[in-house]
């Protein structure tokens, strides 16, 4: 094993992609948020019910820079 592999750590990404789900209808979409930020809750247009609905963060999908 090379010494450089031990010394160089991978840096954590600043953002993560999360799955957002509608509380009313179950419609889902992905959003991006900061890794250290709070879980997302937002109002957005829901195409299933043709009205605004509350979306809550369900799970982390992946990290990216």
C-alpha cells in the first residue's frame, strides 16, 4: 500500500440529493440540500391533485459536489 493512499482522505461533498414525497398524494421528486442543513419541508405544486401540497424529505439518495 502506498503512503499517499493513507495520507489523502476523501473529502465529503457539500450537497446531497434527497427524495421528497407529498404528504397528500405520495407524488415524489428529488431535491438538493446542504449536507449539514436541516431536513427539507416545502410547499410545491402537486400534479396529482392539481394544487399546492406539503412535501417532506423521505431519504438520502446520493452525495455530489
